């Protein structure tokens, strides 16, 4: 299975890019972020004509996520509330779900979790505190899934349960294999930034953001890209300004995180810079994992 993630920075503006990329790279699943369109106006037809089922959670002008899949998804949900508030009303997470940043579904026994993590604006700002709260909530969301609180009908069963837990919290053994991907707006390490000294402690590279991400990964997830590529110089986002792409002044902030079974089975994880070379591109480019 090939799964790609791509922040398209407006799916309607970049629709031709997406269609052409899928024609050249017919992945099994494509996760989109920053679609910036309400559900009823999402451009489904050109993507469905390529053979994809389209699942969306969007809002006007901002945010928005979508999953395109060659096969129908099962157990599709959007936002934190369907998992965290199944039996709780009113839901305390409804305010977080006003921003459309989470969509998930299962295909061929693999749960795809597509995320658009808040940017945070600046360290210490209200948006930064919102980002940290959002990441804390994501951990609770994942912990509830991996704790086994959900029923197998809702999240599926692993065909090859692990006998040894991969982490301290019960792990993802006995549950659906998980590919968590998207735009995380966090560079996990200094090697994920073109000039880390200049950005030390700043947004997308602050200690609190990195620690929040590490805490999530401690549940039993691993970075697919770093399985195959250890050196710096590989990025998925470049600012539109100052000729950043031409100079390769980039950041690696778009990721695939895999449960142990998928990580072991993974064959490659690559960044395709081709769409970033097009006229009026997204500032992000696709990242593809194969397992």
C-alpha cells in the first residue's frame, strides 16, 4: 500500500496539480490538508473520475482535511469528539473540532489518521497555547484508541497481534495498524531544519512542541522517513519568500508515523519535490510511504 500526505494550501487552487500528480503517482491513499473549502463545494468529480473515493471535513477559507482512497473506507469519522465523547454530552472537545483538522478511516485493516496540526503562530501566543492543547488532546485521542477501549468493530483487529507491547501504555498491539500522517507543523529535530541555529526555540522548533510530539510517539509510533534517510537536507515545506525553495531553505514538517507492524513492513518513505517546482505551487510537497 502507498499512502501520501500533502498540504495543498487550497484544493481548488491546486486541483490541477493534485489531479496531475495522482495520474503520475496513483497511490492507494492520498491525505490532503488545508483544503480550505466547505464539504459541499469540495471538487469531488475530477478526483472520483480517477477512481478515488473522497472523504472530507472542511471549512471556508481555512484548515480542512480530506482522504482520497482507491477503496472505500470503513469507520470514517472527523474530529476528536467521535472517539473522546462517544458517551459524553455536551462534548468538551467540540470547540477544538470547530477547526477541521482531523479525519480518519480504515482501509485493508490499516487505520489512516490524517491530521493538520495547528501552526501556533509564535511561541507564547494564544495560538501557541492552543497548539499545545490540541497536541495534548491528540495524545488522549490516540491513547483511547490504543488502550483497547474502542470495540473491534470500530477500529478493527490486527491480523498479526504483537505479543510484546512496544511501549509503556499498552501500545497498538491487537488493534488496527495505524498510519498517522499529515502536516504536523513541527520539525522533530534540528536536522529537519535548514538552519536550526536561527530558529532555535522558535515556532515549529520549540522544546514544548517537540516534547508534545515525542509524548505522542511514545505510545508506539515511529517516523517512517527516518527509517530510510538519516541525513539533513530533506524537507517538505519551503517558505514562498526569499527564494527558499531554490536555496533549499526548508523544513521537514510533513510526516508519516507508523505502528510497529507497519514500520517493520515499510519499504520506503520519500519526498516528491516535483509539485513544488510547478507554477503557483503549494508551499508543501507530497510525502509518500509504502508498506
